[in-house]
């Protein structure tokens, strides 16, 4: 199921959807996760006011990792080895 954005129909590819989602609050912490080799991933934003917003994008986790790095984020596994999600934090300029 591809992510659809009824607010902005000009966003026609998944990487544009990811960029739009991140642009809403670029300084927040992001996490993403998916099943192994799954064609989609869920990315969540931990907002500053304890709000959490998630979207599912039709993007493999390896591509999501690269796309977040291309947007200036540092992405790593959490310290807890039982966790499988990836945490991304914007690198200060």
C-alpha cells in the first residue's frame, strides 16, 4: 500500500513523501522499522510536545536508511540489542 498524500497531490514518488514528512519537523528524532526484506517501512516522528506521528511508505528499510542520510540524518541501531528499529537524528550544520 503506497503512502498517499491528499494534501499535496504533486508529491508523486515515495522519496518526495519522505522528504515532505521530515520537512514538517526536521529537528525531531525519527525511528523506522520493517519486517526483513519487506517492501514497506513505517517511519515515526517523536515530536517535541510528546506527540508521535507515523506513516508507512513503500520503501525497503535499506533505502529508507540511505534516504534519511541523504537528508542530513545520522541513523543507528538503538543501544538495546533486543530492539530492531533504526533511530535517526539530524546532524547539526
